[in-house]
């Protein structure tokens, strides 16, 4: 990848453009193919060296939605600062700045119009490595984000005009600037990340429950209702199986609770519809995978408990008082 200074796909046949683009990035990320990508994938790539650092810029021209993940054994053990711009519906650019390690798991999905990335190879200073890895996957603090955005934009404008020697002299100042903007987050990260993530997940759960009756409700709409970028939403759930898995699991647990309640007289098929499953067999298979037994068995267990006067059981195995009817 880094030996290529410039590359474009628009001169290739439309059916070959995505595969060519995927091959270009095979050393760092795995691009997942989509049906839409077969109709054409217009993109342009440029890269510049700053000594041991590499700056890349990608411009997409109407390329379809993309999904990617880090290679589990990438030969490039680098950190990267990623500046991504996406045009909103009203034409206003949405800017997302994040920091991550190519050596750690990461998965994303977006339809960016421009992506500028600074790659930093690891050095031998263990303390800095630990601090950098500690902020993998986080958005850059708003206090420092604009500084890095302006700097990366200026590099893209200026590097085509400077000599290789001049560009190499920018390596150490660039490293120092990134460290100054990134590492301060590690001071409060451990204390802040857990409660913040819990709050965001609770908000996501509430939104899913309010919209789960819609079969078409998915990650994109969830991100929009949370006023959150899709990349940030995917990072929030990357260690829990992903956003789609979270939504599906919330649907199934709500169905389990309704099936287990002796107050709910709706049919199993109707309850499946209420939580977003149109097809009864799909609902039954998903339910059995999640809980180890069928929706019919869940209803029967609830009826047995009600006849025995026992409190109702939730999907997690906890019991709750039925209360007066």
C-alpha cells in the first residue's frame, strides 16, 4: 500500500473497480464486498511519506456504502489517526476524527466522501505504546480534535509541493503533536469510558425498544435517532457482537418476556410480529439460538409458573413479582 503514491479506479471497468480497491488495501484492512459495489467503485488514493510516517488521502466519488475490518494479523503494526468526512443529507459535511491501532480488532461501516489517515509506526518506547493502545477506537477529545483536523488538512494541501527532505523533517513535530492531542485522554479514560459506555448503551436499548415493531429498524436508523455517527455506534458495540446483534437480541428478550407473562394472550406469531419478525420460522430459529428452547416452550414454562403461583421469570432467568392484576 505505502509504495503506491497515486491510484485511481475510474479508469478501470466498473465490475473490476471494487476488487482493485480491495487489493490496494489488503495489507491493512479487509473490505467486505457488497452487491452495490459490483456496479462501480470510483475512488482515488494518494500517499506521502513524512520520514517514517505516512499520510494518505482517499476521495470517493459516489462509491456505495462500505464495510471493513482490521486484518487480525496485519503486517503493518501501526497506529493511525483517521479523519473522515461524510456529506449529510443537507450537504453539510460531518467530520469524524478517531485514533486506533492496526494491531487491534476494529470494524466499521460508512459512506465517507473523503478519508485522510496518518499512519505512525510503533517505536521502542513501551510507555508511549501502552498509552497509545489505551485510546484505541476512541474519538479524539473535542479539546484537541480541531487542532489535528486543521493540521492534517494543511499537510494534504502542502505536501504535494514540498521536497522529500522537507517532508521527512516533519516526522518528529507531527509525532509530538499527535501525542499531545491523544495521550491526555488516557488519564481519565479508564474512569470515564465504562459509565459513559453504559449510558450510551442504555439509550440505545431504549430507542430499540421504542422501534422494534418495525422490521426495517436497523443500525443506520438507530445511529440517526441517537444523533451518533455510524462509526461511533459500531465502536460502541464492537466487543458485544455488533450493532445488528444487539438489536436482534433486544427483540428476542422482549419476545421472551411477553411469552412468559400469563397476562399476554397473543399468539406466538403475533408476539414475533410485535418485536419485528415477519416470518414465524425465522423468529422460532432465532429464539431457540438465543435461549436454547422454542417460543412454545417459553410460553409453557410461563403457564406452569402461573399455575404454581410463582413469580414471572424474565429472559435472563431472574424472577419478578407479578403484582395485582
